[in-house]
C-alpha cells in the first residue's frame, strides 16, 4: 500500500469511530432500515441533499428527526402543503411603522438540517424556492442575500402512492438531489422489534454526539479518501453508457430518453468516497461505486413512453449498465 494511502487509511479508521457513535445513537430509536440510515449519513458527510420516497409509516421522518437529535445542530421540519408560500419557507420583509423601515424575518430554511416533509405537495414556486436554496446555498429576501450556514442539508420526503393534491418535482429539479432512496418495508423480525420498542414503552432518549464542527471536519476527511484514476474512468464510463448505450454495446432500444447529467459523475464520485469512509476504508473500490450507484442514478435516467409501457424501471437500466461496463 502506498505510504500516502496508508496515512489516509489510518485517519479514516480513527475518524470513522465518530460515525459509528452517531449511527449507534440513531439505532436506539430506528429499527432496521440499514440502507436508509447509511445513506443519510453519506449525504451528511458528502455535502449532498437526499430525496426519500416510500409509503407512509416507514420511519422516513423519524429517521431524519433522530439524526438531527444526535447532532448538535439547528433542525427545522417543514410540512409542505398546497397553500404553502415561498415566504413561509425562506422568510419575508416586515415593515416597522415606527421607524419606516423594512427588516428581514428569516424563514425555517435557515437551519443546518431541514426536513421537507411531503415535498411534492407544495406548488412549483415553493419547490423552486427550496431547490434554489439547495443549489446556491443562499437565500435572497428583498435586496439582501443571506448565505446559509454550513453544514446545510435538505432531506425531502415524498409519498409515491397518493397523487391527489400533489405537484410532481420536475426532472431538472430532482437532479439537484444527490441521492434518491426508495424506502421499503421492514422484515418480520424488524417489525416485531418495532412493536416491542415503540408500542410497549417510551423510546430511549437520543444524546447529541456530534456538532457542526465535527461534521465539517469529517467532510474534510472524506475529501481526502483516495480514488484511483481507473475508478474515475469507470465512473465516467458508467455515466456515458446511460447517454450513449450503443457505444458501450448496450442494447436498450428506445428505452432511455435522456441519460444521467454531469452532476451524476460528480455525485457518484463524492458518494463513493463517503461510502468507503463509512466502511472504514481510505480508498474507493468499484464495489463502492456499485453500492451507491443506484441511489445516484435512478432519478437521473429519464425513460421513454415505450419503456414505461414495457414496465422497464430505471433500476433495470442501471443494472444493465453495470453489467455492460468493464470493471477496472
């Protein structure tokens, strides 16, 4: 092993203990959902926003709230509704009649961790205000621009089965989320544990184990995780294969309308580094890329009507891409 990589490896193993403490604290409340908890942690460590999709009652909101409880940072939960206004999210100007001046009243977006609950229930203007804050990490109220304090993370949830009264997120805006997670039902054993823990008594209290400075320090360590040039080429090849399948000997017919954007290349690299860090490694392997690839790519591959008629899913396209692109 290269001496520089060994130094990174030693530092990663030392700092990874912090994330283990964080996960252990969260698991006092959350039963199972290993992938969900790990992906939220990856989002926190890699400076990326998350979109959580699943039917009601799968602990999406509770998971985010428990993470916020375990981190000594400002948390805001915003329930998105059809009558929500952009000012309810970012803030507005308040007139002071005595002094004849306006002052800015900051909205709930000014927090470290923001939970946008049922984000697809708000109209387009509110969604745009949220996604602009996510992208620019700043908010403009009147003539004044306010930077959002780091760490800043948005975790949005949406319900895939109830479409009445919802406003689907446009593909171009969904692309700003680093990961899109599909949250599934717990197993029978996990459901039994949920019954014992949640229905038979008061959940165990969650203690704060990390602060904003710790998160920023851990992000710096994640950035140092080594990624070989061959792995970088592999990531680029994967993304290019979604845009030009024939060049990679992929027979997808007319199933893909648009492939993944350049954001996919960047996010796949950063998320693979964070995945390696969470698993105690100072270097990225192809398995890290494959493990996180579905969550990075599933909302960035736009299928044709033909694919929808044949019930082809983005996950099926991603699986074929992984099978076709040579692993270094």
